[in-house]
C-alpha cells in the first residue's frame, strides 16, 4: 500500500487529478472512485492507455503494473492527499457555505480578489466530499488566495470539509429552508452550517458576517466568534450598502467607512444585493482598491443559470434553474413581481430534499405565486401536483408534459421565470421560450 507522503511526491510531478476517463489529461493522476452504479477500478488500464501517469486503485485485481498504485480506499486517499497538500500551502483560504447563493457569492468574491491577486476558486459547484478535495488539489504554488465553496445536506459534513480545506477566513451566505430532510429540519440546517463558524473559532480564523441576518447574528453570538468583520445596510458596519435599483440589474451604493461608491452588477434579484456586499467586504479586507472592487463586480457575467437573464427571440427569461428550495423560490417570485413587464410567466418545478415538509412548502409557494401579478402560472412535478385541485394555474407531472403544452400555447413577449431543483432539468424548456 502506498503512503500519502509517497503519493504526494507523484502528485508534485503530476499535479493534475482526474476521476473520469472521459476527461483524462495527459500525465494526470487517475483516481478510480467507486459509486453506487460504477467501479472506476475497471477503467484503470484505460486511463493509463489514454495518458494518465498513474492510476490509484483499491482493488488488487486491477493492479496490472507499477503504474497502478494500490491503496486501501481511493476516496479516503483522495481526501487525505488533499488535506496533506493543504498543509503545505501557506495562503489565505476563504471557506464559504450557506443555504442559497453560495456559487454566485463565490464567483463574485473571486471576481473582486482576482483584480489584485492570483486566485483559485471552486469550479462550478464542486463543493462536496469529492469536489472539495479536487478543488484543493487544483491550488498551485502560484496561487495567492483561494475561495472554496462547501455544500452540505446533513450534519457534520461542513465539519469534515473544513478538515480538508482548513479555511483561514469564512462566510455563511444565509440560512434558509434547504435540505430539510437531511439536516432534520430548520434548526438542523442552522446547526450544520454553523460548523464553519465552529472551525473558524477553534482555529482563530476571521469570519465575515451579514449583520442584517438575525439567524447569522444569533449563530455568531452562540459560537462566541471573536474575529468578525460585519457588512450590511447600517453605517456602523465595516462595509455598508444601499440597494438603488434591481430592474433588471442590481445597482447599489456602498461605503467603506470613509468614502462612498456606486456600482452596477449584471445580476438580477434583490436577494443578490447581500451577496454583492459580501464580495465587497472581503475585497476591502484584503486591500483591493474600491476602483478594482467595482471593476471586478461590473465585469462579472453570470453564466451558470443562477439569476441569469437570457434574451430569446420572443421572451426575456430569468434562468434560475440550477437549483431551488423554499427560500430561494420565494425570493425568485418576489423578484419577478418587482420587475417591470407587460406580461409575466412563472414556470417552476419541484423542490427536492424537503422530507415531511415537502407538501406544506410546495403549497406555500403555490399560494405565494397566486397572490402575485403573474399572467401565466405553470407548475411542474409530482409535489406541486399534490395541490393541483385547490389552485389555479397549469399543473404538469413532468417537463415533457409542460413542453407539449407550451408547444401548443406559445409564450411570447413575456418576462419568464424558469426555476426548479436541478433534478427537474428545466433547461429543456428553454428552447421553447
């Protein structure tokens, strides 16, 4: 069995890690991970043929030559290697979690910090027990600052990810109704996310906290955090801000305690105002100039189907179909209500991982949507279907059924909100809009 120290020497010579034979990079280390429906040990030889320098496996059956490095468990080895690599890095690492807005906030922070530093930020949403190790192993000696996104759907997950990423600074975007099933309810969500605060307190880290959030303030006090930088709307914060407009894009003013500035960001949704303030606060802390902070924000263009406005031939679509939970869904509905348009359409899909709260939460969203000034309401998914008899709007079990309806009843000259959980795959409706 190979030791982490020995494996790390291979990593230093071959610092690219791959876990999928469809994206092998010549000279990489291939980690043969196992899943419920696959065993990548069976692809070790193929990975080597495609140019991998070594294949890390945990099944002796597939150890064909010295290029196949046998370990007791590939996933644990990947995590341990990332932890070992992190130990060698002497740079600030900003750990980021939250119920909503993690990826957008991470992108905004990176857009600001990269104006002054050589940065690394989590690619996409590689924020779980596999993604975080892969992210850490992507940090090079040239990196001056890293922003690592951490996601979780159960207790102790953030604690574990912190043991790998070892953040020196941290931020929780917000606390909302997400992954209620895995966390065991809303109080469980607060407890799970607070594991980042616990880690930062234990390791004398610095925390950035939104003073406008009662939940985050409560958690800050409960954890006993000492090194805290506050942002929010009140002038007493290190960074304070005021929303000027958000139709369609956000414009805000902000103050660093001595001077005021104004910026516009290519994001829709008032809920993104606090995500932008977080990026400003972190940029200010790391001594990025106000001019460069504004440049980073104004040049940021969302391309990840989160609060992204897309103009089609016939409509303006708010593409927000990467994920959904009751908190983000309610915010998205409030946002489309605040935007000006002669015709509005809401197409929303089921929200997953809500457990026993699912029926009640879907019903609340239907009720909220009905109260808004929306011309066309379309609900998709079995959870929304459960309340079909009591409410107005068009209800469909699958996106395919909705596709057929929209094909026969085209939506034109409308502002459209398209939002649902990732598993609903609502992007398939976009060509019809």
